[in-house]
């Protein structure tokens, strides 16, 4: 009984691992490392992979009151709590900003 459950659980873990690898492939990250992360910590790893991707690709804007950079879809500033109008100017997502080389 236990062994069949164990095998089923292993298959589920493998599915999470593959899903994590696919997400990594889309992002252009290391498939092997994300596969291992998703396999070892299936739920957390996959959620992190997806969340990471969404966060990096999201348009941002600056709070007019405190200057904090928040997500474009945020209706209320997370720092000062002021209500935010839909902005005229959006800040490029982090993924786009990272493509421009910054030399120091
Ligand atoms: Zn603010």
C-alpha cells in the first residue's frame, strides 16, 4: 500500500519538477536548477518560479507622495497608504530594465 502511494507521490514530484523546468526554460534560466528546486520543494519552488516571473515582468510606477516604486496594478501605496490614480507614465518592468547593461 505504502509503496504505491510513494510511487504516486514521486510522479507528482516529477510533474512539479518538469513544470518548474518548463517555467525556467521560458524565462531563460537554468532548467536543471529549477527542476531540482521544484522537485525538492514542489509547491514552494513552482510558486516561486511563477511568482518570480510575474513580478519581474510587471509594469511599475512611482507613488507621487512618497516616491516608492509600486506595481502598476496597485490601487494603494504599500508604504504611505495613499490612493493611486492610474498613472500616465509607467516604469518599465525589472526584466526590461535588466537588459540594459549597467557598467560601474
Ligand atoms: Zn506612497
